[in-house]
C-alpha cells in the first residue's frame, strides 16, 4: 500500500540534530553521506550474514542491523532490521509489520525502506527514551514471489505464527529481549490481529494502526479481518484510528464500534496525498509524532491516551 521510498538513516551523520528536527533536504543529505562514506558511520559485517551500521542519532549512538534468519524450510529466510541504541539492553521490542508488500531488504547502505517502520521511524527517540527497540519485519522469502503469496491465507495460518516466532526467539537470544509487541499499520493489521490470536503465548500485546476492516475489492485483501472477532485476542490491544480517515477500507466507525476503552482517536493534521497511503489522515499526517508518543507511552505504562490532536 505504501510507495517505497529509499530514505535511509534517521539522524545519520547529524549528531546535533534530534529526530524531531529532520531537515527538509534530509534525503539528499543521506545520499551525500553515503557517497562520501561519512566517517561518523561505522559498518560491521557479521559471519551470520548480518550487517550493522553504528551512527550518531541526536545525542545517542544508534545501531541498525540487518539479519537474514533461516527458517525450517530449506533456503527460506526471514529478513529483519533491528533499530536500537548502540549497546543498549532494551527488554521491550515493537515488531513492525508495514502496510504493503511487507518485504524487508537492503537497498544501498544497510537500508530498510523508510516505510518499513512506517511513521515510527522518524520518532525513534520517543521509543529509545522508554528503552524500546523497533524491529522491521516482513514476510519470509518464499512468500515474496507475488503479492498474494503473503496475503490473508498465509498471515492467518499457524505457519506464519511459527515463522514469526523465529524472529522472537532470535531477539531473545541475541539481544536478551523479553517483552514483545506487534504493530500493524493498514494491511499490516492482518498480521497484528492474527498473530495476536495464534502467537499470544509469545506476545505482550498488539498495536492496530489504521488497520483494514473492509476488504479491498481489487484483490480481496484483508478478507479475513472483515467482521473480525476481537474477543479472540486475549492479550493487550491498542487501537489507533483517525476520526476522518477517508480510506474506504479503514473507516473510523468500525474501529470505534469494537475498540471500547483501548482506542486512540486522532484528530486534525494534514490531508495531502492518496487517501490510503503514507500521508493523509490514514497515516496521521501532521500527527505522527503525537501518535508515536501515545504508542510509546502505552508500551511503557499501559496508559491509553484517548485523543491525539496535536503533534507534541
């Protein structure tokens, strides 16, 4: 659903710039840094096919590591990117499933697509402040041959839950993480809800952000979440929806009907760009930092911020 954008490291080489102060020419600046092999970025390749970049982000040193995790199926892998503070021992992890094709890949210099972490990427500081790492996740490599390979039939299956558990087991061992939450935006909400059912023993909770509750007519995407019984999910849930979301498959009214006291209602902000893509009310344009703050707060304390009507 989201157009792929090759925007690389938030805060890369801009040690005096906070995440909330990204300059307008940031994309161009990143390209310049890559071409110049900016010495502030340290690259480390691991024997396990991992690649790590360590770079200044605000007042911190951050690290972003790409891993290729083998599954039980021969020559099939889960690609993930772990974004955290350098040498941090964060116990909480938010595993993000994007809208769109859910493919995690390297582009250029250790790059997940910007949309891999959705609107959370530019507000990493809010999560690091609360000792929460962000994990870019997607579909296994054998489900990327065509778009529908990683649609409802797979995401609602036990196989997907088993494949996803490989990521969690790896994070436990490699990073000593303990508490895992899944974030799904738009069509990523297919994953967050079904993992909330099929992998509940491994998860502390899920975050549903502008999730699809109606199927898309062109390919029936998200048919498995139409009329989804949220009572199936026995772990904590946070629902986030813009009151004026005009994307036809993600209406606010449906979320409000089932969310009860775990709903964050977003109001105001911008409405530019396509209705169901990376801007507009659907993706909380002009409210992305405010929404990110509400998510980080919930992950840390369990408190639900009922309304986000500014970007502070």
